[in-house]
């Protein structure tokens, strides 16, 4: 989660259109990096929704869970892949 937190802090300008039709997932992935995009976007949205204020939330477990989700996507699939998942999120 350290890398995710650093990317969120360093790339704050990329999140201004999250939740808007104008959000460009491909630009976001190019800037953040494909391997981190889904996790970074998930954590950013969870913070906006104040989900991290839940005391039972274990950030380490969340990081492991998000890594497993990323591993489950086949990057060679043209459409239903990790980028599509981040875009739908």
C-alpha cells in the first residue's frame, strides 16, 4: 500500500475528473502505470467515500486483495481486462 499511497500523493492532478464522463482512463493508466492503476483508483475512491474511517479495515489485507484482483485479469484480452475494470470503477 506504500506505493499506492505515494502514487496518489504524487499524481493528485490525475484525480480531478474521477467520477465524471470526462475522466480519461487511458491517460490515467499511462501516467500511473498499468500495474498500479486499478489499486490506486480503488484506494482514491475509497478515501473520497470515507471508507478508511471504518476501524476494522486492514490496509495490508486490502492491498493483498487488490493485488490478487489485478493478477486475475488477463492483460492480453482486448476489452474485459484490468483497464476496463478501472474504468467501470
